[in-house]
């Protein structure tokens, strides 16, 4: 796996406590769909193992926020895939939360309505579970971003109270958060979580951008759990790839 860390070797391997590499992109999957799906599934499982199940930390994280650097960088897709994989490996209740009000994606990924969700939970009363939707997996739930608009991130205490309720209802909570360049929002989600995972896009994200994001999170005292290198492609034949 070390040969695949071209960007993270330069920056993240030295600076992040955990580095996880998603090798195959959706563009690559079009040219080799079977192999791409197999390897993407395997790499997502590694994310789950390193973050939640065999992370080696005394206090394993239960609530994790996923953020891109300057844009979404498929962080919603990775968050959703990690949620599905975690649900398949445990029998405890899991909730995937779309906290990216500017670019909500999770309801599209799971094929559910975005009529009610997190935004509504912040502006309305009711059980926190009533704003979530049970998915096909019995232990996996989705809380979409919701349809309510407004400066919801200014309701800091309300956010804290609602996420405290989520912790009581679910064993694991995965948050699809805004990119780190939306500093206030990404920082708040990082504080509400046990830590944040940065999504670093191969051949796009600049090393200096990664360093600046890391510095901001450290200054804000947000626990940085690691980085995922995404969109890594390999222009080599499938039979050789399988031998790596």
C-alpha cells in the first residue's frame, strides 16, 4: 500500500496520525468496473477497520466528520460508503448525517427524500430519530440535510444538544460536513464529532492546501483522525494490478 501514497508520503504520512488510501476512482471504474468495485470495497473496509474497529486508540471514535479541503471532493460519497461498510461489519445502530447544507448529496446516494432532516431537527421539536430515515440495512439510518434554509450554523447550542441526542440513539455517527474552507461550519462539525477525516484528492489537492487545512484544525483544537487519498488511478493492466 505504501507505493500508492504519492501525495500522502510527501505531506500526510509525516503529519497525519492515520493515513488511508482510496486507490480507485469512479472514472477508473468505468474502464475496469469489476476490479474497481472490488478494490474500492476493500479500501473502504480498511477505512472502517482503521477508524472504528481496530484503530489502536484507547478511546475509539464513535462520531466522525468527513470533510474535503477546498470543495466537497467526494467526501459525501466516501462518508456514505464507510457507513454502509460499517453497518455490514457490526450490528449496532449507525446514523449517517448530511451536515453540508450548501451541497447536500447523501439523500441522492441513498435514494430517499430530503424533505426532513438535520436542518429541521435544529428548528423543530421532536425525537431526534424522527428526523432520520431507516435504510435497507436494519442498523443503518440516514439523516438528510433537510429542506429548512437559513443560518443554521449560528445555532451552536442547539447543534450541540441535537448531536448529544444522536449519541444517545446511535452507536456510530458519520457526518458529511462542509469543506474545511468553510471554516466555521467544518470546525463546528469537528468539535461535535470525536474527530475529522480529511478527503485529499490525488492529482488535484495541493500539498500547501493540505498543510493549511491541518494547521487550521490544530489551531481550532479539532482532533485530526487522518486523511483519505481519493481519485488515485492506475494506468496498468488488471492482471498486474492484482499482483500488487
